[in-house]
C-alpha cells in the first residue's frame, strides 16, 4: 500500500470453503477498511493469480471489480488484501446493469493469442490449466473436461462414457466459433453482488480467455441471478443458437470440479450429465 497500516480491528466474515476471510480496520481517524484473505503460505500462487485476474477484469473498464491492494506471505500464512466493498440488496435495474456490463466485458476484452491465459490459476483450490490453444473445442476437451475427469478418476470417481464424451466434444461444439473473451470463470451468485450504492460488482475470479457462454452457463447452474440480469445481457449481446445444449457441457466442468473438491453426490450428477450429452 506504500504506507504503514496499523490494525485496530479484525472481524471474521467468512472466506468460503477455501480461505479465511476478514474485514480489517486501521487505527486512527481515517479508519481505512479492507478485506483480507488468508491461507497457507504455499497457496500464494493462487492469490497472485487472483490478483492478476482482478486487474485484467478491471482494465476492461466494463464492470466494477474488487481492487487488489497487496499480497504476500507472513510466517506460515499467505494473504491477499483487497478494498472492502459494502454490499446492498440490489434492484432489478441494478441486476440488468450487471448483465449489460458483463456483456460489454465479454465483447471488448478479447485475446489475439487464442484460448487460455498467461498463467495457470485455480477454480476453487483445484489447479486450472490455461495453456494457449488455437481452437475452443481443443481447449475445452483437453484443459477443462479432460483434466477434471483425470483428477476425478485418480480420486476413485467412475464416469461411464467419459472417453466417448471427450471424443465427441468437437462434434458437440461443431459450427460454434466463439471469440476468446475474458471471462470471470467462476460466476456463481456468491461471486457477484450489488453494492450499497447500486453498482454491480464481481469478484473471486478464475479468469481466462474463453467462450463467453461459460459465464452465463454457470450463473444458471446454481441459480441466484434474476431474470433482469439475463435481459440486460441480451440487450447488449444476445446468446447464439445452441447455447442450451452447450450449457450442459460447460457446467459439467464445474460439477466435476465439485466432485474433486467435495466428493459425494456430485459423481452421480456428473454421470447423468455425461449420459445426457451422449444421448
């Protein structure tokens, strides 16, 4: 931050299932407030990648993004300090604005190198591989579905028809040639909010350059986004035909990742999705 920060108060506000999260307040009349994430020291690359993703999303100047302040290690811990944002409830108009702003991000922030990113990052705590690929179907087959299936199988998961599915992905995506848009990458309702002043914001990204539809698909996987959000998005950039079919393939990635993180019933859900994709 460039100047000394003296901690006066620290309040746990939850950091999800991966990190610890705190609101921290500085001493003195200013009482600056920040959001602090903590994890084990070896998790620093995860925070470094998150900060880079936030900076790139912000650079597009399309939607409000949490600003990273500093990150590093302290003893056995690593930390990421970001500006503190006060959330509000959000009107239909604010959610429509979020949809419009996300569409502008997808339309304006594009890569001339293909699909991928300049470094690997994480989806939750799972490594997310982002090697550059010239085609979307190749990227999604090898670095998204294929990678998660291999992780799951090493953990004892049984996914019937997985080899057939990997062979079929080019067919499932045939004729769909998306531009490589900068995507949030983990856009469920817990990673988006309306601020107290009505400004939409997104945070906790797993950013890369991919098909914009992956963000829209995930908003539907766990629900939580109102109709106004989708209406606002469509005003700026309507989705292409075939999205409803591709959505299942894109959300399989997140269901497989949830199996790799949490186990349980996600294996059965992934198998149902694979069966549906192959039918």
